[in-house]
């Protein structure tokens, strides 16, 4: 008996897109530091979600269905829920935060983080949580689903972070907890809400939540005001980071360091869909890899199982962004390379 993961946890699209953007930017472009800072923040958040996932996965209760990173919209308002628990007895919104240091919740609603003697203000996650709860209720009403009990919780992922609620605010006691306490909270909610909705209604709700997902990769070029012309094209050498690999006898060869590779083009192709949109034509692909042979592209794509769409045999065809899980493998690969490769 374990929880049922309906929508799995993957490295967020925004994190993947920013990593990919950094990979294609020359180091001397202004703005690189800002992207690196934002990426570090996203990675910390992602680790926080993984920490929570660890406790949820080990929580043995098949009544709990888990959705990670739900993105919904209601009356033009988009909202995102890190983790939603769907059970026959209640719904629960969990918002993981990976803060370190001491977190002081002040009576005026401010959250102050104290770390190494420095004080820093943060947006109060409780405010964010109330907004999500409000919008989720509205979404349910709009879909003519009778609204079950909705619990919500800010989850502090870092076990060493101290939650400081000196003024004893009930909102903090009730709605903020460490990740390791989450299984106990879930047990309490089951006791608090003994009434169940029936299995059929639960399945309908599950289907509808999945069907209305907005799966979007944010436009990071726009966000950081980076011009397309500044991005490096070609096939990047993992070893020396030069974008000059040449196709020789079915392999990529780096003229700078002599490394050869069968797969150096793979992360480049995946990057396209993160930076330029969900579809790519043969021509766009050749421009990206800086190769001329149009017959090479279908072969490379086929090997990677990149889905194809459109009609006809040539110009009407295009390639589609592959599934989220494919990206995660490359994400870890790149992180490893980034640590082992000296920047130019
Ligand atoms: Zn090289």
C-alpha cells in the first residue's frame, strides 16, 4: 500500500529552460549572473519539492492520490499548486519552501529570514496559500464539483530550518510545518474529515484535473531580455564547451579538444523546444545544429524517438517537444558536466 502518484514530480520546465539558456550564452553577455542567481533559487525550490516527495512516497496510504505541479486557470487567472493531495475525505494543498536559517513569522504578516546574522524579508507563503485555496475552490465550483474540505500547508523542506512563531499566531501553528511532519498531518486530516465522497466522483475529479493542465514552458528569452542572436548555435562539446563540433563519419568531432561523440547533438535538440517553442521543423533544426544535410535530421530524430507531426513527407512535417521525463535525464547529465568542466 503506497500513495498513488497521478502526476509525477519532474524538474520544473522553467528550471530546465534557464539551464538550457545558460548553456547557450557566452559567459561575457551581461545578464548571465542574474540568470545564474535565478536558476540557483529554482534549484533550491526543486530540492525542497523532492524532500517533500520523499516523505509522501514513504507514507503508506493508498487513499492518497498525489498531483505535482498542477497548473490550472479560472476566468483568465492562472494558478499553480506545487502539490495537491486528493483523497476521498479531503483535498490538501502543500506548498514546499526550501528556506534555511530561522524563519520568523511576524504578527503584521511579514516573513523574516535570519541567516548568519543577516535579516531578509520574504513574501509570506501563507498569503500565497490562501490565494491558491481560493482559486481552487472557484475552479471546483466552476466545474460544478461539490467542494470537499480543502486543507493547506506550507511545508518547510529543510529539516534544519527553524520555524519561529514567537507571537504564537494560530495561523502559523496550523499551517506551517516541516516536511517530516506531513504524514502525521495527513493522518489528522483523515480523522478530522470522516465523511467520504464516492469513488466515482473522485475519479471524475482526477480526470478533470489532468485534462485541464496548462503545460507551458515559460519564455526565458523574453524574461531575461536575451536576443536570439546572442545564443550560441552549433553542436556543443561537452568537454571544452566550444560550439564547433563537426559531423565526421557518423560522429561529432571537436576541432579544439579532439573529443568525439555519438550523442552531442541530443541536448541541443532538446534545448530547441525549451528556448524557441514546442515545435521544430527540419530547417530550424539544421540552423540550430549548423549542418546542411537535411537527410541527417530525420535519422537523428528517429534515434531519439522525438515525436513527429504535420502532414506530407517534407515541409509539412515538424517535430514536437518530447515528454518531460526525457528532459530530466539530460538535466542531471548537464549538472554533472557543469561541475566537472571549467568555464571558458
Ligand atoms: Zn571540445
